[in-house]
C-alpha cells in the first residue's frame, strides 16, 4: 500500500468499481477499501455446498447500448442474453407478468373486473382531457397519488396497496411518488395498458389462457453472467488489476480526516495497526450515508436530525435447497398476498445451469424488514419453516423435497423513500460534499433506488466530471432511467 492515491473509494460494489475503472483508465491511481470479505456489495454471489446464490433476482438491463457494450466487454462472453420470464401469484393462481390486463381481469370476479375497467377508463379520459387543456398533473406527492392517477382506485386497492404495503411495511400514501416513477418506467406501462384496452375492446382473447406457460409478450430482455450476478464485479476487478489499482477487503474504517483528505482504517483481525492513506484528488463514498457521516471528523449536529429519520430497508433471504430437477422455468415469481411470508421466489437454475448441481435446484425467497423489527428478530428456524409452509401452500414444492436451507440477513438493501426523503437527503449529501473532499455515489452511497446499471453509469458519470475538474460535481444530479419491478 502506498501513502497516497489519486482516488480512495469506500466500498467495492459496482458503483465504486465502475468509478475506479473509469478514473484508472485515465491514468489515475486508485485504492478501494471494502468492509466485507468479498467485493460486489449487493451484486454478490454466495457459494454454498455446490450451489451459487445471488441476493435474489439480479438481471442486468439497460436501454443504453454503449453502457451495455462496455459491461459486456468487461464481463466477457459468458454474459448472455435472456428473455425475462416471471409470473405473479394472485387470486390463487399464477398470472403472467408483466400483466396482461385481459389475463388479470379474467382471473378476477366479474364485478371486480368491471369496476377495474371503469375506474381505469375514467382516469384515462380525465388524463386525456387534462392533456388537451395543457393541465397534465406532475405534482404527485405519494406513490398512491401517482398510481390512482394512472390506473384508478380499483387496481390500486387490488394490486398496488397490498403488495407495496407488504414490501415496504407502510401504505403507498406514505411513500414518495419519486419511487413510482422510477419503478414503473411511467409512460411505458401506460402504453402497455392502452394496447391491452384496445385488444379488450376488439374482444381479442385468442392467445390468453390462465395456465399459459409461454413467455409474456412484454417480458424484457436482460443479461446475466454464467456464474451469477458477481460476474460483473469480478469483471471490473480483473480490469482494475490490469490497471494496477488496489482493492483491500475486510477493512474497518475509523475516520475520514477531511483537512488531510485522508482515511484512517485497520484490517479486520489486526485492529492494533492503524493505517492512514491520503487522496490526492478525492474520496468517493459508496457506503451507507450513516457510516460516512460517522467517519467524517467535523461537527455534524446540523444534519443529525435528517440523518436519523432517513432509513434504509433491510432484507432477509431464505434459500431452500430442493431435491428436484426444477421448480418452474420462470426467472422469478411474485407473491403479493399478505399471508405468504416472502415477496418473491427466484430459481437460479432458470438463469444459468452452472448455478446448481445436477438433479437439484434451489429457490431464494426474500422478506423485507427493518433491523430489530419482529421479522428481523425471528429465528432462522422459524423463517425457514414459514417459508416452506408458504411455498407448499402456493404449490411450489413439497415439504419433503427440501434437504437443506440457508438464511442470510442483509442490511441497507433498499433506500426507503418516505414523503420527505428528498429534502433530508439533499441536506445530508450537501453537508458531506461541502468541502469538496468526499463525493457520495451509488445506490447505497447516495440513497438512489437504482439498479446495477444505474450504479455503474453513475460511477462513470461522476468519474468523467471529476476528471474534467468540474467544480461542484455531484452524483445528486444523476437521473435514474429504469428500475426493475
Ligand atoms: C433484493 C435486490 C434485488 C435487486 N435486483 C436487481 C436486478 O434485478 N437488477 C439490477 O441491475 N440491480 C438489482 N438490484 C440493485 C443492485 O444490487 C444495486 O443497484 C447495486 O448492486 C448497487 O451497487 P452500489 O455499488 O451502488 O452499492 P452496494 O452494492 O451497496 O455497494 C456498497 C459497498 O460498500 C461496502 N460497505 C458498506 N459499508 C462499508 C463501510 N463502512 N466501510 C467499507 N465498505 C463498506 C459494502 O459492503 C458494499 O460492497 C437489486 C438489489 C436488491 C437488494
């Protein structure tokens, strides 16, 4: 380790790695300090008894061809294209996802379906009238406002309210509308619904059956590495090695000394020797805002209140190892019903045959929660039993097929967008970046609910701005383009 580097990066998730790659390509020296044993952050893959497990579904998709080509080059030829196959369990059966409205309506009770069409149609007409009068609404405060505006009250209460409440543990009325825009790729979904309404009006039901196993027509494409989501971070790591950049794992950071542009840290297991490295240019933080705040060595009282009420959501993954060739060929399945403990089931065998040993399969079931709440505090055994119970109930598996299991708890998995998150975030990031020493970056580092492509792109954009010596460069102005469901 040297005494100084051009850039010191905190966190080896894809945001930190892509930033490092971009600046290193341009001749800068780089040191990445990572707390975990492995790199990759949320895009990591675990190895367990011959199985490979991601943190739930991790598809790489982007509309930006240049970014896709760059990531393909970095990961290599094992990064292959897939067409998304997913379904949602509602009304006691698996429906295609993304929804085909006619498929959904036929699963509902007739009165429910009629109300859904009526309220959706009414909202549609209101929106058209508003557009004609140049009075289109953009001032949505909450996710509920946004959803009802586009889809009407009935679809809100059937689809949006239960699933959102299950995932976020709060009503959609308490979640910022920003999240909705990012999540649903707004206009695209509206286009899809319009097309479906036209089909409905023409009574075109020809190709729709509830049991239909074929691909959803609107299932998007995505890319995935042969040995899991971590193929992307590993690709960056290979490139960074060629550029002489250094990555240290198992690092325990103790301080960011701003007036020296330095970071003080020890290595886990040898806490007695304290290291100090300086950044000639900047320190890039991709770690949780609360950690970065703790490390900065100046009076921070003015932002403490904002920070205390800004929270990340945590997640538990329960992996069930199954003595069966395959559960289904879907990439993932959604479970909005409240009485099913998990939100999704992901079967990695559908993503790559290399993820599971022959003749066996595994499913990853995710449960969102907050550290310290009743769910987080449940014992592993009770989480496993509840997951098996729910999986049997929806017909995924038989109890006797489960031969092993694993439970992983992951903190800070989702930025939680409450109604006032934006003003709090602005205050905190402005404070942390104020001295032009620290720059916040990435999903976790700047509290942006984006996918891995967003974190990578944000890393590249910030690197380009800093290389160009743009004053006041910040990732706060990064615009999220797409987000997965
Ligand atoms: C359940 C789930 C499903 C997802 N599905 C998809 C998907 O389908 N497609 C997709 O593209 N994206 C998906 N994502 C999002 C994707 O995982 C993230 O956008 C991306 O991995 C974020 O990268 P990052 O570098 O911004 O943050 P992180 O991955 O959070 O990186 C931060 C790094 O900092 C390290 N760190 C934390 N604290 C410290 C500290 N104090 N000191 C030093 N290091 C520290 C962490 O260990 C980590 O390595 C999903 C995320 C989740 C949680």
